[in-house]
């Protein structure tokens, strides 16, 4: 009879908006993890932490051996400074996407994690949400998809740290869109890319506010992706067309049509706890097995997505 596995002791690095989401997820899954430390130089005393959880203002103050893993939810501009030290101390890492400010940084961090035999996984919760997983199941029933459209629009401008670091909509929202699209359709081959700034003018840098992208995918689909920040209203919709069926999906659910006749529909849960719990379970399993993940579900996927982002920016249309 096998003994139950003990929860993995972890540290939370950064307790801003996303860090607090990770904290709530960890507290909801005591069978997976125990939060033994939090690190944030501006930690709000009003945040309730587990009994016995240490509070630290710097990763240099973390006692050696206290944790086996860490969830990092700081701005990516800090990763170059933080992640090598965390990996060197022997910690496995779940890191909010992207893995660095550019492809070179991300590649160096993944190489270091591989040499140290540490897990390094980008946190991309959307991939684990019911809205994505149920959509994927329907696509597999439709036959070859010849055309698809993915639109992501947020009704707010980038957070303050994103504006400071000049992380535009393509890198922020676009990472999610490309991540999901690659998972659904395989490799994406760029046909055209148009990036617009906040004034609606063409730009080729990380300050873009709107991106319009056209791809031909590995599975033979023509795919259009549109992402926008500061839109009048929040919108996320996915359309897919095969020879016989049409699928319309968003976070709330999906509808499947055949020759404009509604065949079936499904309503998703909008709860993100389950998605973040699945992601946490994947991370903990990798840490327990002591096997650095470099599969399509983890670091390698994040690296490929970052490479595609840079290719899009380099090849973007200009006047």
C-alpha cells in the first residue's frame, strides 16, 4: 500500500493581482501545496496568510531548504534578476508568462533550468479553462477546419507596470491567443501582421495597442487573430469553419451549427479556480517526479510562442 504524498512546500514571489490569485488557488488545494513563505517588498498586511507562513521582502532572505518550489508572479522585467538565483537554490518554478522580456532571456533561463534539473513552467491559465478544453473537443468532431477567427479585446488599458515596461497588447493578450491557437492547430506560419499604436498608426515595437494577424497553420487552417486593449467593451470570441459545420465559442460556452441549423450548445463555468488548480496540479506532479518539463505543455511551448511573437514584430507592416 502506497503512502499518500505530502503537500509540496512552496514560496510565492510577488503578491500583486495575479499573485493573490495564485495564493487563493494554493489555499484551495492543501493536498497539493503548503505555502511556507511569501516574498514581496510591498506586502499588504491585510492579506491573510496561512499560519506559520514566513513574510520576506527579498528572495535573499528566504531560508535555504524552506521551500521546494516557487510560484513567481512579478513583472517579467525582474525575471532576469530573480529566476537564476531561485533556480540556483534548487527551487522548481511556475512563472507567470512570458518567461522574460525577450526570446534570448527566456532561452537562457530554460537552459539554466535544464542544467540544474529544475522544472520551469510558464503559467498560462487559459489553456486549462473549461472554455478552451470544451472547444477543443468540439473541433475534433468537425473534421478539417479550413478557416478560423480568434478575437480578444479588453476594455482596459495595460496595467501601470506594463506601460512602464512597454509591454503592448501583442505580448500581453497576444501571448494567450497564440498559445491557444498553437495548441489547437499546431505550428503557425505568418502570412501578414499589422500592429497599431494607441493613435491607430502603424508601429513595429512593444507599444502596440492593437494587432491583426493572419496565419496558415500546420493543420491547413487559415487563421485570423485580432487582439486589442482599451476596447469599448470586453470581448472574446472564436469562430471555426469546416466543410460541414460552424462553431462559435467564447468563455461562456459554444454553439455548433450545420448549415446554419443549431445542432448543440454548451454553457461553460466561468470559474477560474478549476483552471488554476489544474495548472498547479501539473506543476506539483512535475516537481514530485523531478523531471524538468520541456514538452508542448510547458517551457518549450512558451519559448516557441515567444519566438513567434518576435517574428510577428519583426515582420509587421510599415508605411
